[in-house]
C-alpha cells in the first residue's frame, strides 16, 4: 500500500505555515513567528531578514506581524513588498541575508495565507529547524528578551529586490525569438514583472490576470485553472502559454494546440534537453510519488533514472542536494533547476522551455508528445486537520484500500496521502480507464469522509 506518513505538526506543513488569515494564521501567530525566527537566527553573524509577499489582502497584515516580531528582538528587516517566492530565495543569497520569509498561500484562495521560511543559503528550513521554531511559537512560556535602545531592529528599504530579480531572469536570454507567448499571472506576485521579463525573450507577449486587487488571486485563473490559458493560446494563435500560481513558484504550460504541459511533461522535456547536452547529472530526474507512470516509462526509454520522494518540493530538493542531481519537480509544476535556484521558479522554468523551443526547432506540441501520460484521477476527502492521518489506523478504510489495490493490480496504482497544507485526505488512482478511476476514487473518498467525520 502506498501511503505518506508525514508526521503531525500543529503549525508547519509540507510548505511552511498555512491557514485561514485571522482564524488559524493570526497577527499574534505571525508576531510570535517573527520573534522565534529572530531568536533562532541571532546565532548568525548576518542579522537581517528579507520579507516578500504575494498580492492577497491579508499579506500586509501578516508581514507586519513578522516585521514587528523580528525587530522587537533586534533583527533588521528588508521589506521587499510584493515579490515571487523564488525571488526571495535568490535574493537571500545575493544579499547575504540571515534568512528570507515569504507571506503566501501559493495556489490557495485569497482568504488563506501562509509563511514560508528560507535559511541563509536560500533553502527552505528542514523539518528539524521547523520543529525548533514551532516549539517556541506554541510555548506559552516563550518570552524572548526584547531589544532596547540602539539594539532594536530597523525596517530597511535599501535593496532593489524587484530590479535585481528581473535582471537575474533576463540574464537567461540569448536573444529574442520569433514567438508569441500568452501568460496568466493569477493576479499574483508576477503581475507587475512577467510581461517585461518575457519581452526580452519573445517578440509578442500577451498578459492576462495581472490586475490584483487583494481578493482575486488564483480566482478562476492561474495554474489551477489551465482552461483559461488554453483558450487564450488558441484564440491568439500563440506558440506557447504559461500559467503561474499566486507566488509564482510553479508553472503549467500549454502547447500551441491548447494541450496542457504539466510538471511531469516539463521534467521530461527539460531532462531530455539537458541529457542531450551532457548536463543531466547522473542521468537522473527527481519526481514524487505523484509522478505519472508515463514519466517512469519516458525515463526508462531514454536511458534515465527517475527517483521519487514524498510529495512536496522541499523533499524533491533534499534528494537533489543529497545526491547531486540537477533537475527535479512535481506534477503540479514546481520545477527545480538546482544550478540556478534553490526552489521552484515558475517564470525561470518558462524561460528554459523557450530555450528548448529555440534550440531544438520543435513545436511545443511535439515536445509535449515525447511523454505519454496515463489517466490519473485525484479526489479529495474533506476531514478535520486533526483527523487527516487517522486513515492509517482505521481498519475499515485500510481494508477498502487493500481491496482497491487488488482490483487495479497490474493495471494501475492507488495512492492515499494526507494533504500537507489543507484539511484533506487525497485519493489518487492511476490506470487505463479514467471513468472507472473516477468512480472508484469518489467512492473511496466518500467512505473516508464518512468514517472520519
């Protein structure tokens, strides 16, 4: 049986802290998180922290709590304003900051928000560090020493964060291509910069969903709604389309026929290109347990190895760092090129795809068709956060899972796992007949909901 035994945590999930703003993620939580981070990094000899955020309405409130917490214990803060998650990861290294924090709930609706923390090397904190922070934040006895006089932290605005990140991305360019590109910014962190960056690479760039108002981030747009970019690519006769999520660490592409190019296909395309140049370290791609069987077949056919981790780009990156791999990612569109950045970067990945288009002379659809995906159905069972691991110990649910595995043995697979960021148990079935898969997945998800209600 395939299950993900992610440990229980009260605050941190697979991608930092996540929750409803002013319900689970309150100003008090953000203030205490800032103080805990400040205490944790004061061991560093570079005591200033970068803070960026996406465009959701609660972002300023939560960032303010973090800033007050950090400065109260004597840590300076560089307020970068609205900026993509990968930009903060890159700028932490460029500016030699002690840490970077991003206020974002990624692809989730605007009422949610989150806190992602990067260390001085630009990598997300390991589980052990998050456990230390969580213990401080939740401990009612945690009352750190407050800085006095000149030791109080200050808020700084002396780094041109947006400009430096755009220059970094434009540095990928080897000249403009005769391409028409359509971009969906999800009314998120890329809204102000995606068009300008892409104009250095393509002769025509059409931008949509780039008018954030605090409440429209990911609302019927972005990487969770690829139907938007599919329609626009066909309407404008574009060669390719890119759709990002709210904080721009993931991408979903669309070929000129309007077909989706998901993260697994992007991995296949970029891995093939890197291998042809002798740049795919150990001829290995890093994926997750959610990677489509088609990616396994693609890797085997082209003399590559596919390593799978738990779901979460942090776990993909850990495997990459541990073994020296250079390419990894998730089906959802988190793609990591370790020679360029320490986290997924949606726009940078799009630029790499433009490079492959240019160098190979192939169409996006031809590149997309190098890998064949098997039907895959994902159905969410809604359960309380405190119960989303209980299926592991529930006899009836375990028996239902065993029966389903027996039914699909040899023709597909069954994967059950708790969401790392939402109160859900995810039921994923993969096989030959999508209609059958959906019917069975919905039946099992409903049973899980009923039993764990």
